[in-house]
């Protein structure tokens, strides 16, 4: 009888462990995954890495749709156009590469910046994207003409870009703790939120209604600013001893997530900034976190992993890596 009880107990432990273990796909990147973007339709994501490859993921079927072995240096950023027709990749050499999503073939490339491209974003128009670089410039690039429409030399190096819901403003996080609002129509700096952080601003994200801007930086702070005048609505010290690298505001407005160099992801309620969950599982600095759907977050890190997390269950669901 005791053996029967023991066998039953061990079976239950095994079943619980098996059920709760995250799905692992032993295929993917072999070096730091620096950025990821969600395709507008379906459960599709595109990631870029120091291993010089671009991977298109089907997260429903847990498989790689396309692995583009690029060989163009470390790939630092990725953005997908609003309808999904194009995706644009930037590298550490200041070059951009424009791809057609349907064929997954590169249409053309260009040299924009004199050093690393830190971020890329689209702001409503299918054929126009914006880039920031460590050379201190932000460019508006037209895919149709293959030409820079406008450029602006910033007062500081810009690490991150985010677009307001109405597509009229781009927020740029700078090296001196300042956040710059750039008007997408005239491409001029419309306002500067000075000393929003005491160190580099590494991530910004607008609330769905555009009233607020969340920001994180190397000072380990998570701020919510009034987007009209830059006044601090809420500011907290995140429970980390290392820099924060990225931030995202959920589409339903309920949560804000940020990734840290201490390998963790922190989720807070919005806009109150009450702790909701700490997600652990990466083994390297978290470079990008993004709300993927209504109940999941997708993240990338220096451990060569792309992870998908459940918000409601507060745990890791899937991990994809070439290691």
C-alpha cells in the first residue's frame, strides 16, 4: 500500500512539473537578441541579433518561418510598417536594410548614421520610418524614394523612440536624462522634458490614450509623465540594482512592463505603478519587452533567448533559443 501511495505521489509531482514547465524550442539565435517587433496580423514576431541573423517567428505554431542569415554585422533594431508590407532592420554600423515581408527579400540598403542605430519606428505612413543613432541624429526616411526626407541633429544622443497614438509626436529618450518630443509633420523639437531621469533614458512608451508617457533609464527609475507638459505624475525606484533597458505600456492601458540588466522583467499596474509581478527566467540582460497580446509579453535578452510570458499566470510559457 505504501508503495502505491509513493508511486501516486511521484506521478503527481512529475505531472505538475511537466505541466508547468515552459515549452522550449531548441532553435533560434546564438547570440544576444537585441530587438523584436510584432507583425500587425497573427502571432508573428521578427527578432534581430548580434549573430547577424533575422528570424521570423510563428509563436502559435512555435516554429521559425524564416531565418535570414544576414552577415551584415550586429543587428540592433527592427520595425514593421503599419500594414506589415515592409520591415526595416538597423545595425551597429549605421546601416538600414529594407525588406518586403511577403517575399522576405531585401529590397535595398542605405547608410544613414555614422555609428550604431539605436531605434527605428514607423509613425502612421507605410513608406516612412524614423531612425535614431549614437551619432546624435534622427532621420525620416522615405522607402518609395529611397531618400532621407528630413533630418535633425539632436542636443544629445538618442537611445529610444516611441510614437504617440495619434502619430503626431515621436518621443526620444536621451543620454542626459532628457526626453524630446519631435513633431512628425514639421520634424522639429516641440518640447523638451528636462532631467526626466538622472541618467540615460533607455525607453519610452505612450499610454493608449496619449495622456501619459512612461519612461525608464539607467537610474533604475520608472516614471509616468504628463505628455502635455512633462510634469511627473508618478515615479518609483524599481527593485533592481542595475539599469532598466526598455519599457512598454499595454494596449488596454492596465499594465506597464520594463526589462532590467539584472535579467528580470517587472510588471506594474498603470498608472498607479503598483507591483504586479516579477518575471524571472532570462540569464542575461533584458533588452526588449513588449506586450504581445492581451495576456502575454514577449522579451529578448543577452542570453540569446526569445521568451513568451503569461501575464495572468505570472510565469514563463515558451522559450526559443539556438543554444
